[in-house]
C-alpha cells in the first residue's frame, strides 16, 4: 500500500495500520465514503497547483 500502510483491525499510525484499507466501497461507513468523495472533488484544485487540469474527452466509438 501507499507509504507502507496495511490493513489491520485497529488504527495505529506508528505501525501504519488502518482498518479501512481494502474495505469495499459499499461496506465503508458513510463518513469514510464522504472523505473519499471530498478528495475526488478537490482533484481539479490540487492539479491546478501544478499547472495541470482535468479535461473531458469525447468518447470515440468503433466503426464510427
């Protein structure tokens, strides 16, 4: 996992153990789902700090 974190029954920041690692989205508590949504919502702002942006491309279908 990123930066050495792994799944475990109880959170331990020193040992880098967290109980929510590897939990399917549908099983995450609503407050954890909201935290993840907040990060995604902030991505455009985070990328802009590095001169990057999110763009949407038109879908190209085969046979066209």
